[in-house]
C-alpha cells in the first residue's frame, strides 16, 4: 500500500464514531453515558449527560453538562436525530453545554421542533422555560442572534419548544393513588417518558424513566432521598442509573443534595431493577468504590457498574464480575 493510501486509511479510522468503536451496538436500545462526572474539572470526566440510542440513532438526551458537547461529537450522535431533550435540574454541571448543542444542531439542518422538558423554577433557580428564553430570546437573550429558534411565528423547521414539568394539583376529596407522583411527560412512536419530582436540597429536580422497544431505563438525577417515589418510578426497570456523588459518611449539605450508597442499594432492591449503573462520580467518591459497593451490596445483589465517559449499556444485559466493578 502506498504512503498516501496508508495516510488516508489512518484518517478514515480516526474519524469513525467513538460510540461504535467502544462497543455500542447499532441494533436495538442502547444507553450511553456521555458524562460520568460532576462539577469538578479535576475529575477528568465530562459533566452529567446521557443518551438513549434506538437502532443506531440518538433519540433521547438527558442533561448536557460541561464537556458533554465534546463527548456527544465523539459518540457519533447527531442533534438532528433527537426526539426530546430532558433536564433533571438546571445546575451548571447538567446544563452548561446546552447552547453548544443548539448551535451544532442548527448546522445539521434539523427540520423539526426539539421538545425540551425540565423542572419548574423557584427563588433559587429559573424554570426550564425561563432558562431557554433567557438564553435565546430574540430581544434580550444571551444568544439572541439565534432568536429565530424561539420565534412564535416560526411554524416549521428547527425550533426550540421548552416545557416545565410541574407537579399535579391535589385532587380534593379523592384519596392519593400509588401512581399519582409519576407524571406522563412525552411520547411518540419510539419512546415514552415519565418523571417524578425528587429532592435536591432547595433546587427543583426530576428523575426520569424512558421506555423504548420493551426496554426501560431510569435516571435518578441528583436526589437526596425520595426512596418511595424512586422505587415507584424504577419498578422492574431494566437499567437504573443512580448518582454516586457522596460517600456513606456524607452529612449536612452533601446529604441534602445526594443519596448515600446504602440508599441507592435500597432503591435498587425495592424496585427490583435488573442492572445498576453508578454515575455523577465526584472527587469525594472516586477511590471509594470498594466501600460504595459494600454499602450497596447490603441491600442489592444485582450487577453494579461504575460508569465512565462514553460507556454503553444494553438494558437487561448480564454483566460479569469484572465488568460490574467487582459485584
């Protein structure tokens, strides 16, 4: 082979999407961790972000924190393929690369609306609708030069369509049902999305369940408790992605923001999930994997994996002990 052909072959191999190079299957439902870290840049992980692939196309994006834009490109995903974007909450490490995604998608000539769902606001945080408007409002937005993406008179083509997921009002005089906390959010011919509100100190936050092709994936988001609600949402899920942001010894603000490992184990057992993945791995938990597994293992005996950026998971896939982080 000539030198020119060798160089061309090397260039082609370097371009191939990292998703499939790292084992994601083009067939069926695959869940990919784009960002497995938290807000610290020293963790060498992208901020929280996840993708649900269906038959080789990226269809559902959950969160898009710092560094997620680079991982999105490395995965081979296209913004033009997304059916919906979901935010668990609006902290920087879950949202900061969102404008980069919008701009990239604009260059892909997307031809349909992009629905965006996330929590409502309070005195600490804007609502999802407010955040999107403050970024892209054509008059006062930070990125107002892309204001046509929010134009009320734009009826076709690429447009942002933000929605706040609000709790149901109480039904006066009627007893509360077991499923009242689970909210129907979005559905199309490929996916069904439901959510519950979870406690993340004073920050409005959501946990998500995505169902596609008979498979179910639940993402806890940043939650400090709400075990009963999370068990409802994750019941019999094929895959539960829980955030391992604090050690078992966490107290104070840390414990008001995130679940301890023992609670993660209790929820996984109570919901009878088939596989557990631990993400949102912060510096205070990195290096404590053995202790984390021990605490989870007191309650849950199923396969448990520590996530890294660009890892792919097939729902209901049985993992060996080495892959499962020793469990």
